[in-house]
C-alpha cells in the first residue's frame, strides 16, 4: 500500500483520456469510513495485461483463496468475514466504463480455485461473498488472494514467461445485501485498491489494507 506498482495495467485511462489514479499508485478511497446506513462489504481483485501488451494465447490466470478480514472498533480484534476458495467474476472494460460486463471463460481448477483467460480490451474483475460488516464501525479492512499464470494443455512454458500480466487486491463497501450492481458510487464504493504486481508461474499473494500502511496479514482469523 506504500510502494510503487510493479507495472501499469493496459487501458487505464478514463473517457476523457486522463490517467486513472488507482492504476498508477495504490490508493485508499473510502477506507475505514463506510457511509452512514451502508451495511455490507466484499473482497475483490483485478487481473490485467500490462500497458501496451495483449493477452497471450494459451495462458490463463489461476486465482484462489480470496479472503476478507475486518477489525471492528468495538473489539479491536481482526475477524475473518469471508473465505471464498473459488471467486466469481466477469470481464469488464479496462476502464470500467458503464460497468458493463461479458462472461469470462472461468474454469474450476483441480487444486482449488478457478482460472480465466484474458480478452483484449478487458480486465477480469472478481469477488467473494457480500457479507454484513460489523456494527459500530471498523478500524481496518484487509483482503488477500493468491494468483499465478498457468497454461492450457500444450502451451509452452515460454508463453508463460512472455505474458505480462498484473494483478491487484481490493475491497468494496455496499449499501445493503441486495443493492443492485452497475451503480458505482450509488450502491457501492471501493474501500481501497492496492498496487499492481506481476503475475508469474508461481503462486503469489496479493493484499490490500485500508489503513494505507504495510498490508500485514491478521495473525489469526480471531485476533
């Protein structure tokens, strides 16, 4: 949450051609200040190709173990609100214009989690379960997941090494359990978006911390 991103995602410009800030540096947006009357949260993540690059045929991204922790102000003890081994997701335009989506080619992985192939001009945005946030406010929100590059059957390893793919961890607040999607800043706002880091053929941990400091994992789900 404090270091520079390792790379910039492709298509990270708005409709006016301006840079999108969270694509160029980690940022805390709503942070620990959930809007009055809002009640829910969700762990999220994003997968992109790097700026100026395209998806590599035969290369997929495996994602697993998306988790959401919070630290209620009442107890000051971290608690695990959601653990989603195989996240859900869809393909969004790279700048999330109009919040429109197309289905992603998601496959269940034998060792847990899911994998997806990227499509030019779109990112894979994924999420866990929308869960109730603790009453009385929060003193921290933390999300994490693991991801790596894999190949379809017959894909040479050199293809994995050639793929310039980036990922970041994030989380959203939601107004309610049933608020409809497609209305960003009306029914949902991001908590924070962490820096983008490279994907490799090895599993790598991606984390986000709403307090803006080093995203140190809660020691246990209970404290």
